[in-house]
C-alpha cells in the first residue's frame, strides 16, 4: 500500500538539500571574500600592458576559479554528510510514527545521538510501550468477552429444556389436578421461559457470528419456492392483524445457498414488518436477479424510520422506539443477526425508509457461496470509529457537502472500502474531484481500513466449543 501522505517523503529530501545549500553558501561566501581580496591585492602588483601581466593575470584567474571550485565541492560533501546526520534520526522517528499509525505498537526507535533527538526517541518509545500495553489489554478484554458470551449462553441453555418440559407437564396436570389460578401462573412462567430461551438463542447466534462458527449447509435451492414457503409460514401471524403478504417477484434461478439461513433472515424481516405495520395493510416481498447476486426486499407501510434510526437499526440492542419495543418485545438482536448472516456470505443489508410512510429492507445473496467464513464483529465493534474517520476525510475533501454525502452512504450501508472507492471514482468522473484529490482521498480511506485490519489481525479469535448447537 502507498503511504497515506506520500508527499511527506519530500520533506526529508528538501531538508537535506536546504542544509547542503546552506553549507555551500557559507563555505563560498567566507573564502570567496578572502580570495577576492587576495585577487585585488595581487592584481595591483601586476604591471599592465606587458606580456608578464597577461600570463600572471590568466594564472591568477585560473587559480582563483580552481580554489573556488574545490572549496564548493568540499563544502557540499561536508554539508551533505552533516545534513544526513541530522535527518537520519528524524527519518527514523518518522518511519516509527508511521508504523504506530498503522497499528504496529511494537515499533521502536534506536537513536543514540546524546542530544534532544535522543530524548525525543526515548519519549516515543515510552509512548509506544504504553499504547502496546493498552492494545494488549483491549485484546484480552475482547477475548474474555467472547468466551464469556459463548460459554454463558451454552450454560444457560442447558437447564432451559428440562425446565420447559417440567412446566408443560405441570400445566397438563400430569402430576395431578391444578386450579385455574395455578394454570394462569404456569402460563406466565412458560411465556417468560420461552422468551428467555429466545434471548439465549440470540446470544448463541451472536457468539457464532463473532467466532466465525456460523454454520451454513449449502444446497441448490429454488428461490421462488423458498419465498413462497416462508410467506405461507408467516401468513398465520399476519392474519392476526389482517395484513396481506404479497409476493411480487418473477421467475428466479436456482442457486447454491443455505435455505435455512435465508429463511431465518426473511422471517425476521417479515416478522418485524408485521409488528410495526397497521392492521389491514399490505407487505410486499420481492426478489430480483442482478448481475452476480439476488436482491431481496421486504416493503411495509408501517411507522417508518428516521435518518438516525436507519443508520443505527442494525446495531445490537438498538430499539427504534421505547414504547413500541415494550409493546412488541424483542432483544434488539434480530437485525444484528441478519446482518451477521448476510455479511458472512459477502452480501449487503440496508434499509430505505420515511417516517409515517414505511420501510423497505434490502439484502443481497451472491450467486457464489462463501465456504470459508470470517469472523464479524457485531458487539463492541470498531465500526463507529471507522465511520467517524471516513466522515472526517469526506468533510476535509468535500467541505459541507461531505457530511451530506457521508449520511447518504451510511444510510445505504455503503461505507465499506469497495463502495467508497466506487463512489470516489464517480466523483472524479463527474469532475467534482480532480485526479490528485481523488487519489489522495483513496489513499486516506485505504489507510483507515488497513489500520483496523492490522488491529483485527493481531487479535486472537476465540473459537467456541464444538457442540452441535444449531
């Protein structure tokens, strides 16, 4: 990767040249004055209009010129080596600072000049050591979080199944007759047990996504039939609010996917659409074949989302509206899990919405399945830090328009590196950015992602126990 601010390397070249020229200037001025004075005195002793004068005059000129050339060469050589002795430790500090910027907290300097530069080097090394310790603590904390999440979820789920069975046996009077009041109490306990089980299952899914242990069973699947089966399954829930589920997609190809995972995503989106739609409304389920993927969509005519909600709706535990969340329940992890499933297959998921008009959730599924699943940070991820840096870069380049463009890209969930590079290329084609500005912005964006990639690469990813927990 190119340096993020590659023109900075000219600073040191310029420093060397300026210092060398300074030595040359000083080396020429002093001796030049002495040679000039000597030349005037010598010239005054010569007798004009004589053959001896002409010979001596030529010799004097040649000697003066030769002495000036030799002084200039020696001064330049001495000045060059002295300037290098100054710039070398500065170069070393600069390279170490670049490594630190890229997330390499093991970068150190070794400057032994016994001056202020050596003191600066020691201060830099102490700073790098402190950052390295902080990064190590962060990695250990993240590892502990993943271990705690995975192990706790498994341990909590273990007693849930026998607990439910025993409660159901009590409710069905397997152990003897119970009163109506006892039945009502058991129903309350069973509902909350089921809710607790759903929360534990959500946490298990999150732990699988973060540990890259999300299971996919790929097989050739007819997308049209799959959508119809999902809609038939969700119709029972929709009829409780007299909502119509309308399939608007045409003929679709059969592709290799995990139908259970796609069903999980679609069911979640349709379920949310039903929850937040008014009675008697219509929900449209669509799928379109694109160049290298299939684009699914679920469109409702519900309460809609604000611009801020559209940005944050896929974050874990985020609830769009407090009163509605209490009314309909939920952990706030459903859309986060959907995002993890789709992104694990290199797809995209986003939402377009207007308050009081409705929302349309989109997601894409590539034709080519991804077998080697990569870990995806969904809890305590660095996504917010990356987006903040991208926002600053766009505002520095585009001014006030940069914030507007950033918000639009964020709403479309197009703040990944490939989409940003495509967007920058479009700005260049529209003559909004010159080539040098576009290239600089690309380098800065590349640097933002490379820093975070190096940090992620240094982390130990916890692998949860190999239990059959799907």
